[in-house]
């Protein structure tokens, strides 16, 4: 089930030497609320693009520290709910947890915008301490593999091709294979879907793996990468200062502005084979 796009009428206006007004249909990215319940009690509501909701919820709960393995979830099922046409909305998901997996404090009841992340930790020290997966080094990663990551992701952005309005996240394994791609109107949701998929597939921690995102590298995205045990986060746009600080403290290689033949390495460049490129002048 995946209601990724919706067609709506639009009036296209053009001015200048060839002015015109054209009525036509346009394809839009769908954004709908998803209410997440834990054992029947309200936990949160997040705006997302429908589809891969089970992966999304696993990723969200992992990032919030509610679960650590897929076995912490006994059952995840949609609750009854219909729209004006009597069709199932698939917008309420109830998650049953094993005893002891539920949060110790009161359940948060919050509305999460699709453009914002969930940050359960309030400081970099807390996130670094919470990282349960030590990073490991095999051999330096070829720079060409990093530069190719956004293009590999872009080739799989099917819904973006239709709408131009969806973010994407992807997981590249230690052998350089793009093994999972997820799209969503929210960049954090897209990454949660990928991490949730990896959790359910028994792939966490993401030792030797690369996470690539079609957006900037925010603190929240970097936090999710750290908690998932990834060793490299690749972003096509800019990082934030807090994201760089977190990556540096947590041992995550953070590369941003990856475009064509250029990229900026903001944290832990030693994981990359920069010697094959040439000397690095100081200044």
C-alpha cells in the first residue's frame, strides 16, 4: 500500500515574450497524518507520505529509544478508520511491545511536522553515550564511491520524478550496493523508514554502511545515523554546526555538498581514501 502521489488541477502562468495561461493536471506528493499508538495509548502523530509505515514506525521508535531490536515489537497493525468514501485510511497504527519495552515515563502526545525531526536526547553527550554500536574501520573508502552515492539515490527516486516534492534516503552496504531507498515528504521520515527497514532485516548496527540523504545534514538526521551505528552520512546539501559537532564526537564521517566531482568532509576524513586524490594543502 502506497498512496505516494495525487493529481490536482493547476493553472500554469507564464509571462514575458511568450505569455500564456494553461490549465492542466499536476502530480503532487501526498502528505497525511499517521497516529502512532503504543499498546493502545496515544504516542505521537507525524505527518508523512503514506507507504512503508511499518518501517517508519520501527525507525521512529528506535530513534526515540523505545525499542532496540525488531523483536521488541510483537505486532504492528492498522486500526479501523475510514474516510468520507468509506475507504480504509491506514492513518492509525497500533504497536504492541514486549513487556518492558515501553517507555518508563508518561507517553508523549505530540504532533510532529513532516519537516521536523524527533530529538529525544537533549545534548550531544547524551547521544554519544546512547550509541550502542562502536564504529569499526576496514579499509579507507574510495572517494568515488562517496561521490556516486547521491546519483545512486537519485536514480531510485520514482515518486520524486513525478512530483518533485519528496525527500529520499538510502542505505549503501559495505560492498557499495544500494540496498534500500525510501521516499517521503519529510526528510526525517525517509531516513526513519530506511533505518526501520534495516532494523526489521536484522542489519543494525550499520557497520561499514553509508546512509545518504537528498537533503541537508541536520542534527536530527545525524543523530539517527549515529544511533543506527552508521559509519558515513552523505548529504547533498549543507550540514548544520550541531550536526558537525555530533558527528565529530560520535565518530561518524559526515560528508555534505556532495555534487558532481566535489564534496566537503566535515568530520572524520580518515575513513576516506583521500591520499588517492592528492595532497591536502592547509589554509
